[in-house]
C-alpha cells in the first residue's frame, strides 16, 4: 500500500489507496504505526457509550431566498463517562436521499419508471421528497444511518453529532446553493453546541431525549466539548457541504469560538459545474476523501475536485479508493438490509460476474463488500483520520 501526505509536500500530492477489509491497514497509514491502529483492545481504553437525540422542530428555520422549511434535529453519541477534560466534537452530515417513508409512493414510482410514465414518476417522487412529511407518514431518519460510526468514535473519546437535513433534501436549492445551505445547517448546530458547552444554556437545554425510549434525559455537556477541536464528516452531498463549510472563504461564518480542524468527505457529490472553485478552496485544514470503486452515484471526479480544492493546501490531504464499496452502504438507512423505504444497492452488476461489482457501466470489477465489511473499512479510516488531526498529541 502506497500513500502520499501533504504534510511532506511531495510532488505527487496524493494517490488513491487500496483498502483490504482483511488487513484493515488504513489506520496505520494515517496514525503511523500498528500501535495506533483501530484495534478494539483494552489497551486503548475503550469507553462505554450513551446516545440521545434532539429535535427542535421540522420547521426550525427557513432557507433564505426560497422560504422552504428545514429542521434542527440530530443524534448524539458520547462517552457515558464524559470525564473532566473537554472532548473533540465530530459533526456528521448525510446527503441527498428520500425524506419520507411512503412505501406506497415508492412502489408507485417504481411502477411508473417501468411504464415510462414520467408524470406519475414525478408525482410519486414529490411524496417521497416532501418536508414536513404528510400526516401519518414517518420521516426517514437519514441522520441515524451513521450510528455505527458515531458509536465507535464515542467509544474512543469523541462526542459525535449526526445532523438531519431532510428539509434541504426536499428543497429546490441545488448545486453550490445546496452546499451552502448544508454548510449553514452545520454552523447552526455548532452555534447551539458552542452555547451549550460554554454556558450550559441555549436551545439544546431540555431538548435531549433517550435514543431508545424517547424520554427526556438531562446530559451536562458544559465544559465537556472542545469546540476548538471540531471535525466534520459529510456523505454524498453532505461531503460538498462540509467542504464548503470549511473553505477559507467561509471560515468567518463559523460560530465564535469554533474551529474546524479536520474534514472528511465520504463519497462526496460536488457541483463539478461550479464557476467559482475558490468557494471550495481549503488551504489550512486537513482533508480526506473516500470513494468506493462500485459507487453508482458519485464518480472519480470526487477525487479530482477535492484535489483541486486543496491544491494550495499546506495541511494534510488524503484520498482512499475502496475496492468493492458502493455509495449507499455507508448509511444503514439507505442499505437494503435495513428494509427502509428507497434503500438499495447502487453498484453496477453483471449476471456473469456473481458477487462482483463495478461502477454502473464500468468495466473494472471487484468482489463486492457486504454492508458490514464496507462500514468496517470506512470506520477504520474515519477513526484514524480524526484521531490524528483532532488529538493534538493527546488521547481523545
């Protein structure tokens, strides 16, 4: 396995890394030695994990320009014993996916597609991409799709907040405006956490609910979250959102007292037609980009775009190509085993190559990772990345 790292500033700024689910060597690439790899052993002081949710309403604010409603809601995983030293914060943001679990609408859309009845297709899609959802229709908890990663990071000493963006998914904003809206959503959540962490006040006071029972639960995060050590992870269009949010041009929009120290773009869906690359340019914050070789929704431009965005960076830049990984398996809600509405395997397949996958229409086949295998690789890399850049030489 070869790699380059811009902390050494070699002529080749980065290369695609091949991951093996058997060896899981990715953490060693980032952390420098097997001793710091993501191995679940007692020597690493793994912690018990607790989880809460918060929801300030499906129409907490309106998008500027369009007036469309967006929620402020999220899922928090944190060490059950928060200790006495402030812990780094990781914010996770999902991408574009259906917002409402309307199974009848999903079936109608599939039938309309087969019949090439595009008017019926659009009508069904509007039901699946509405916000708030119709009475009696359950919202798809897109933020819960990264619980596995939140739990693992919390076990190693991070506070992890996965935020929901269903209102943005259902909105009419597109391209750079969509990335900007997602960045604004991140900043709104960070402002709430900054006030809660420093003064124990603000909109999150009294808002936490037990993730299993839904009952109110008081958690004292005051002086327990280090807003000077924030990491962001965005999947799909969430990847564009975290890149926009961390861009040099937009740092002045970060809440006072907040510093983003690491950005992980997971299969990021960038607006490659943007006319202004400086809106995404990051020069002082470490960035990592992951993409599977069987991704049916995001192409290799995810790597080239991120490389362009960090071309003048003096911080670390890493990219990882994961053989056999698709797009949706990184989010459990989007994956077939969940049984959730609109969940699917987006990889390309050939009946003559059972068990293998490629990009749709591609020719480079690899054994397809299972849902669990793909998440293990992603988790190992994310943990190593955030431990390296949010640790500041200390164990989180």
